[in-house]
C-alpha cells in the first residue's frame, strides 16, 4: 500500500507557487443550489486534484490553489467553468514531470 | 517589452514542439523568442511515456552525452487487464540497448524539457519564462503582428507566431483554428513518480544497466472506463499512471486519483509499484481526437504545432513527443523559408501543411484516424471482453484432467452463448484497425 493515497497527501507531494487570485471561475447560474450540486456531483468530481467541492450551503468551493492546470474541468463542463492559465510563473511547478 | 523590439518569430510554449521550432530557426539566424508560462520549460509538463528521440537526434546528434535521459526502453509489454488478472505479451531486445538505442528513452519531462530549453538558448533563441500569453496584437489592417503577454509592457511583436501552447491551446481556439476539445476524445491522465533504489528497479523488472521497461495496460485498466494504464522505469523511480476519456470517467463516476489508487492496487500491478517513496503526483490532458480533430495548421502569420494542433498517436504506439518535435521542425523550417522570402502570409505558411502531409507524423495520424471513434463506440473492449477473454484463457489453462478437445468445445460453446460471434468478430476487426 502506498503511504499517500488521499488527495491532500498527493498534493502535498507537489510544489506550487501560490498566486493570490483565482484563475478558475464558476459561471453565474452554477454557483449555488441544485445546479451547483449537479455540476459537482455529475461532472467536476472528475478533477484530478478535487479542486471543486460543495460546502454545507451547496455553494461550489473552488480550491484553485490546488489546481494542476490540466484542463479536465473545462472539457467536462465548458458551460459552467471559466478557465484560464494562472499568472505566469505561478501554479503547479513540476520538478519531475 | 518596448514596441521598438520586434522578433522574426514568437513561439508560444516551451515544450518539445515549440522548442524544436525555436531551435531550428535560431540555428538559421532568425530572431526567436520563446514565451513559456512556467517557471522554467518543463515545469508544467508531464507525460506517461517514452520520449522517442529520432527528431532530436537529427537536431543534436550527440544529445546522449548530456541530456537527462532515464533509461533505454528495451523491454515493452502490452497487457489486457481483467478485474483481477492479466493476459499479456511483449518483447525484450538486447539490440535496442545498443546505438541508436531504438530512439526510445524514458525521461522526466521537468528535467528533460529544461535541458532542451538550454540547448535552444545556446542556439541563440531568447526564452522568457513566467510569461503567459492571453491574446494577439493586430495591425491597422487586422494582420496579427504580435501577442499580448500578461505582464507590464506585455505587448510583444513578431512577424510570425508559432502556437505551441499545448493541449488546451486557448490561443488556437481564440483564432478559430481549433475546435474545443471533446470529452469523448480527450484523455485525462494522472501519474505518480515513486522513488526506489536503482538495484530494486533492475531486480523487479529484470533489467541490465541502463535498460528500462514500458508496460502498457489495456482492457479493464481503467476499471471498465475507456482508458489505459502504464508503468515506466526511470533511473531511480517508477512512473505509474492511468488515464481515461473524460466522458467515460464521468459516466463511470471515476475520479482519476481514486482510479490511480485502484490501479496501483490491482493484483497484477501492485507487486511492481509497491513500496518506495512517492515523489510527485501529476495530471495532464492528452488530445486523442486524432486526424479528424486536428486543428487548422496555418494561416497568415500563424502556425500551430504539437499537442496544440492535436498531434498524438494514441494507438498501441503511444507516440506524441516525437510527433510534436516533427511538427515543430517542419514549422520552423517553413518559417525560415518565409523569412527568406519576407512573406509570412498563407502563401508561405501553407508549406508547413504540405510538407507535413509527406511526413510520417501525418501519415500515422491518418492511419489511425478512426481510433477515437472506435474506442468511444466500443465500450465492450474495456468492460465485457476482458472478462470473457480471461474466462476463456483461464479455463483453457486450468489443470483438471479434462481433455483439451473437450475443453475447447465447451469453451467455444460458452463463448457463443455469451456473445454473438459476428459482432465479436466485427469488433475484433474494428479493434485491429486502430491498434496496429
């Protein structure tokens, strides 16, 4: 069994250079309520870094600081995700790749 | 960057495609700048794979002297995984351990791409890192004459722009040169690099010296979703990963990291990757749409190369980096000609596509053009058939005193009850066409 299995553990292996501003946005109409629940449970659960979660008020929480910048979310839910690259020199820094 | 500065060529993206283009153009004396959004070239890059070095060898014949290469791939294996079994085959050729090493190396991209970028700088190109490009600059006639980088004084001018900004290529989409990636033909892959002592890797995989393996897993490798898995040996680490089409993973409710954990614990995989120290977790998209979803490759002042254009051969051969380099090389050579003619319009950039059509990169893309569609429409290859295959092979080799003839007859009859033989045969034919 690997030592690290949870998402938190895995992301702890990686190096990130944090930028204060998000590069990932949820479009209006998908931020809360049923639409948000559906978005996260049907689609955005697929994010390899589990960036998108729901809080107790059924709002989408975007943990952009964990983003691996793969683009899966923008392909899975283009109607709901506004995606751009983070600021140059920031975000994930692969040391091995 | 002041308006007074103008480059012959702006290359957006410092991966294998962009760096190759920059290398050939800088060598020819063009003023080239590479804009890389990462901290260094390679810092955003990962792959599960073999770096095929045929194009690199043309550019830098003695690259083996100082490139950060991990292992020469002398041993390859392809397996059909079932829920808890494996049916596989492969090769190990000691000839591949000799020059030119079959042009097949495992590499770690953060190290390798960085090394390559240093070679490109030595060749005379300028590399600006930490520079993300958001759009284009146009002159009063609407002709593209530069890019907008997200930084102070970020207007950067150039006669020609090569888009090498990777699989998501927001820039090619901005120019309507590329359709949006489709969930059914885009693979999300995740991998871990796990460190082991060198001796352990050699023992575990049966390797001499700097030999390495590429093990690829099909069938039930993505827990029934449309996908595959892999293990590659680095010098002192193992890269293990798995991927699937975004559509299929969504349908199967599989998060890629959970899938990777399942894959690593599969009875056929676990003994190979167990233990060690996990060093990195990475995720990346693979454009799997093939020939039919390639971008438009050129327009006035713009060329698109590598993943940005969709150059990945996702068949059994799993080629990508070499196609990236081939497109980069041909694009670079095209721009050199354009510079000679001082004409960067479509008249000249169209030569890129003409020459690509003669190249093995494009011929292979064409050969496997049905791949994405076949995979998307044949889910039984990933769920039902692996199970049937295992039952067949396992029963055949089960030792229980039954005569071989009786066994065969019984198994064929059972197979026919489970699956219409015509559809089975047709699927087999369809599958073969996209595999080799």
